[in-house]
């Protein structure tokens, strides 16, 4: 399927009342699926407050709601690894359950106090709606990761996010909105960033969800009042398969990796980490 409807569900998880988070996520998914979404994205750590030993069990509610519309759900959760470490993870779930789990590679701020960094490559997951690359929040600031996902065949890169609000954002808006658009433009892919909103323990969040197309345009977002809302956008993935940027240029074919610094010439790794590996 080349065309799909993508939904980014921006809302505020509640770390102090974690029992509210599973139904809140299910309600967001149900609303998006009922509105026709094929791919539904939730914020980073949207199950916060739970230490989840089993992704399959904890995210079974996501799978049930996805099945109502044969949709895919991608969202962030706190994962207890088989090694006993906590990970800031993202899961891709469909009607059959959890299909892929990615553990955030780049930890931001005080996250290393709570989480171990992931050790596996960010995956490109083949789905019936096209190949989807997974990242989480701060990963967007590392072009090596997002370009790598595009080179591995991702046509859509999805990042569940918790963006703290900048104290004095510029008149043009937070730079990360532009970064999502630039990432989409330079690799000719779609990029979906699903942020949270609200204030948690004195930290105000941006509420800056955006969906960008391969031309660098924002198809949806940011939400003007930074409130709880779901963004929708129609994506034609055929556009992401065309890497030509004009009659004489191609975003991938024009690369000269043999002339880049040695650190950028390393071959790409595995496409996906099998669940439980």
C-alpha cells in the first residue's frame, strides 16, 4: 500500500497516576483508528509509571485497538530488559501483537540515571503499510541514525517524543520542528514526531508534534495552542521512493561515501532487532 493515513496522538501521560495511562493510550488509538488512521503514533514513554517486563502483555491493549481498523501503532514505553536494565523503548504493534522493539540509543539530559542506552541498530520494520524506521526523541538530532534508516529503505521515520519547552523559543518556533522537516528533506522520506504536552513535576513540554513530507513541508502541526489533539496527514509513500531532486540530481546517488571521513564509511548494520533478542 503506497498511501496511508497517519495520526500523531498528542496528549499528556501522567507519571503520578500511572493507572490512567493505559486507558488514555487505548482511547487515543481508538479515536484515531475510528477516524481512518492506518498508522497511529503515541508519545515517548506514554506508559510511564510502569516497569514493563513483558512488552507483549503490556501493549496488548494497543494491539486490540489496532485490530479494529487493521492499523499499526507505534509508541514509547518503559521496558524492563532481560538483562535487568530499564530501557526507553519504542514498539511497533499491529493486530498480531508486538512486531518490533527499539531501545533508544541516545539518552538525553538525566535519562542515563534511569535508563541504559540501547545497543542494537535502529530498525527498519517491513509492514503492510510500507517500511517504517523507528527512533525516539533525541535520536532525531543524530543525522547518522536517520540517514541510516533512509538508506536501509525506510519511507517513513517515526519518533515518539517528549520535548521540553524552550524557555524562549524563537519567533519562527522551536528548532526541532525545522529539524524534522530538514531530516525529511535531506533523505526524501516522511518524518512523524509525536510529542506530549502539559507540565510534569515542574517541566513544561512543547506539545510540538509534526508530520513532514519528503519536500520538507509540514503536512500537519505544530498545534497552535500546544494542547492535547490528534494530527492527521495523508502520506503517499511513492513520493518517498523517488530520491531524485531534479533532472540532474539524486539525494542518494549523488553521495560520495568513499570521500567522507572514515567514521561515516562504516557499513550499515542489521535492519531490525528480533523481539527478545
